[in-house]
C-alpha cells in the first residue's frame, strides 16, 4: 500500500470520528430534550454547555469527536513541511 492510500484512509477515519461523534452528541442532546437538541444544532458553543451540564451521557460522543479533532490537528501539523 502506498503512502497516498494510507493518508486517504487515515483522513477518512478522522472525518468519520468527527462526524459520528458530533452526530452522536446531537442525538444525546435531543434525547435529553428538544430544547437542548435545537440549541446544540443552532446556537454556537451550546454543545459545549451541554457536554459540561450532562457529562455522564455526553462524555463518549464528545471523546470520539475530540479524538477526531486532535488527529486532524496532528495530521495538519505534520503535513505542514
């Protein structure tokens, strides 16, 4: 397998982590209440408030999202020659 294919697979995995984590967090917000769900969907940084206030249900999706985000940052830093 060449490096371009590995990079493409890594990029797809990172995108999947961030998308799945953010969608999962949104689902948990809607499970809590419709108000939380709509706030997380429409108001910037409301999802961070939701994570702080409802840590028990939000820690796994938030962790997955942060894993993808940190991996994205690491790849961006390493690819910047």
